């Protein structure tokens, strides 16, 4: 079957996506500057109802670039600040003279994040399934409303999503291909770098990384047993990545939040608790869950908090709450919340409700994919990491607005699966011609 013309020139697709993103950013800025929706977007284009941390990050970025002008590079380096704020301040210094301090100034930076995410979505879909799947998934992600809006803002989520998807792509290659020693070294180093950057930007989601490595290890063993052959190069790359994941948290500081932040704006979620003397590992894990849940009590948008009275103090509590956490992770906000008035009105809740309605359909399509591609190990990698990650978020995140942003990378993985499920459905109905040649098992490319 002839490859679609658009697929022959991916750079043209990226260019179109980039123009689209710049136009959306300009529209958001104009809405704010003209004060068309003053309770949604401020005059600098910073979201008030969909990216509440962005206001504080914006202020901190401005302060950093001012310190740079007054005290030079040494003064800028001496300020304690999160990595993403430091990067945004560089954009202010480079383009502030042209646009001033607003979301237009960070267009080049956010454009890199946006296009990088779309690139990894396409690469994941192509590596696991086909170019058509990758293109369809990337197209869906490119126009996903709240994700698109957030990639115009001063928040860390786009960078964190880019890092996590990059790590997932590296793990997919590790599981799906036969590495040479050179490829093993390159893959291990790049994946390790992505892990380190993700830890610095969003260390409070490190459990997702550990879960992805555990799933990769199991599936890599399954592959080697199935093929009755040790893949030494792939194994060495994985061991290196695992060592990075185990050592980075104790040697590299995670996101450092400015002490001058507004007290009612949560710029971070507790990522750890100080263990008590002789406290067991399991008890420490339960305490950490409670600590992280408590961290969301300071959110401005507390009207979207749920299950605030739940405490998980024992294994029994965890087992009882597990089904509820699963439902929250996958399906919240629930339909009864879609039309309720939130802290910033009804508009964003209705948008979130519309997105969740679409996601419910995507879950069905993803289930079709899981059934038809059940022999494909890389499919299981994507599905299990997304599923475990969303269940974990359901356990610790009590604020639905925060859950929405933290879940983006995981929902993107589901969208990749749903895209393949949609193609399966379309082929079975005869809507499109099938171009598949093979049993559906993993494709293994010789080095």
C-alpha cells in the first residue's frame, strides 16, 4: 500500500503543527490582553483557571531575569529556583526586549516542548504499531484542548511530559530491537539523561519511572525466554538505566521551589517524608501516600478536591481504597462534576468533562487494541505503565485539576493505544484497507 504523501515529509507536518501552536498562543495572549475573559487569562496571557501555578512561575522568572540584569550571571545562578523557571528566565532575557514579559516571550521554548512531545508520540506509535498509528495519535494529541492550552503557559508539565515520553520511547526501543554495543551505550546514556531531567523537573512522580523500569525488566525477561537467547547489549543498557534511576534521587536535587511563593498556590507536591526511627519500608510508603494527599489541601481550587477525609494507614485501608483510586485515576472528573461551578466558574469544568467523554471512548478503543495486540510486548509496556501510573495518581492526588495535568503523559500513552484500536475497528468494518503483513508479534530489528 502506498504511503500517504504527508508521511513522506514529517518536517512539513511539524511545521504545520508549529504554526498552529503559535496561532493558539497568540489567541490566548490577545484574549488576556483585551481582558475578554479576565477570570480565565490575565493580561500577560497566563492562565488563571487552567494553569494556576503559572502565575507564581511567571513572577519568579521575571525576578530572576531582573536579578541577572542587576547582579550579572553570578546573581542569577545564586538564586534558588526550579529548573523550568530558570529556563523561562533565559527566554525572558533573550526575547523580553521584543515582546515584553508574557507568553509570547516563551513561544520558542514552549514550541520546542510541544513539537518534541508530538514527535515522541509519533515515534512511539510507529515503533510499536505503524506510521499511520503514530500519525493519528500525534494528530489527536496536537489538538487536545487543555493540553494545547497548557503548552502555552509557564508551567513545568510540558517539559516533564517530554522527558517521560522520551524515556518511554527509549525503553520501547530497548525492548523491541536488537542493540549493538554502540547502540546499547547510546541508548543507555540518552535514557539516563532523560530520567535525570525528569527527576529534576518532576521528582514527585518518580514512582512512575520505577514502575516503567519494573515492567520493562519483566517484559525483557519474557522476550529473552520466548526467543531462548540472552540479549546482552539490551540487558547492559537496561542495567545502566536502572542504576541511574536508583542513584539519581540521592545525588541530584529535585525541583527546588522558591520560598517566596504564594502560600495558597501549591508549586510542588511532597515527594518524600522524613522516616521515623525503625520505621519499616511498607509503613514509610503508606505515610508517603498520606503526605502527598495532604499536600493538595493547599490548592486554591479546593472545590475540585475529593475524598479529602481518606487516610491510608494500613494494608487493609489500601485494599479498600484501591478500586476507588483506580476509578479516580482513569475516570475523574466524574460526570456529576462536569457541570458544577468550580473555583473559577463552569467553563473549564465543562471542557474537562468533554475531554473525559472522549477519553471514555478512547478507553474502549484502547481495550480493542490490547485484545488484538496481546502478543506484542511493547504494547504491554505502554499499557501497563499508563495503567499503573494512573492508579498511583488516583491514590495520592485528591485535586482533580492537578490530576488532569499530572496525567497528561499517561493519557497520551492511552491515546497511542486507542489510535491503533481505531484502525483495527476501521479495518474490520472495511472502512479502510488493511496493510498489515504479519502475526502482530513484536517487530525485532537486527542491529
